């Protein structure tokens, strides 16, 4: 079970939102690259970046901050004799040229969210052009998918879209329960498991992670197809210690595999 720190970028700063509301942003760092290094030193094995301005504008807005984070990640991996530390990025990615540019910069996985729902053909083309590099982000409330930085609700069922996009060849699915995101009320385990059982590609849980009990609950259902969880406000506000939580997750999942 991977615990994946989130670095949400707004105006070049590292922030956290509540339920996707840009007006409810808490700035946690003026230097996102320094924050990335902090989580790497805490044992993060993957990072989750979101260009929040990009998500709302429909085009990249925080590329300088993203490049600075990538440089830190590459330097850290080299200094510690580590293999590549994957970095996944979402927010405002609407065309193949942008995907290619980000992958060339060193991003490992591109997360396509709104564009996948509004323009499935784009997602299909992206999976074909960049196999193994495309993650689809499905953000939902009450089982229905939301788009445009969560500002609009679609009529699409999460599981229906997940099955469709699995057929396109997505690497995995980031599933976010909007109602819980940034609220630290606990991960929606039941909905996450239902989605994981419906598809064969791995699911990354997102939204609501609060404490070690949530991590342990996810580890208990990892075999359903849940490979990781995105950690946001919990690790920034200290209700979850990333290093000890990852260590605990390793203990539980290794025990389950033994």
C-alpha cells in the first residue's frame, strides 16, 4: 500500500483545499520543491501533484513549480542511489502536446480527469500514444462523476466510466470522494472497494484520509485492487505521520502476502 503525499499547487504555492473550493485554500508552503523534499525524506515512494489553477483554467499554470519539484526528486533519487521515484500530475491537461511535454520533463504518470469525461476520445488517444503513462482521475459524489475542478456534476456513474476507460488502457484510476476531500472524515472504503471490484486496473484512493486507522482499513482491503492512497491535509496538519504510517502499511501488507 503506497502512501502518496499530495502537493496541490495554487499560484506557485503548496496549498490544500476543502472539497475543491479554491476560496478555501490553506497555504502550507511557499516553496513546493522544499515540501516535496520533506516528503521524500519522510519515505514517500511516489508524489501526487495537482495544478489547481490549471484544473480551473483548462491549461497548465504552475509549470515552473512542477519543474522545480521534478529537479528535487531527481536529485534526491541520485543522491540516495534510488531508482526512479514516480511523480504523477493532474490538472488542466487537455491535449497530447501537453502530456508529451510533461513526460519529457520527467513526470511519470499523467492524470486525466475532466478531459476524460468530456472528451473520451482524447483519453483514448492519450492511452494509445503514451501507453503505461496515463492515469484517469474520477472525482465523484454519491456515485456520480464531477468535472471542472468539481464545480460541475455529470450524469455519469463512476463504475460505468471506470469500465469504459479500463478498456482504453489506463494504467490506474485515482478515485476521489469529493464530499470527503479535505474534510479528514475518513476514506469512503465501501465505494472505493466497489470500484476496485468492478475493474482490473489498480485503484488509488483519495479524499478524507485522516489517521492511521484509515490506513489500516485500506490495507485490509488492498487485495481487492487498491494500490495506494493519496495523503493530503492529514499529513500537513499532523493527524497522520507519513513515515510511521508507511511503515505500518508495509507491515500489514507484507503480513497479508506471507
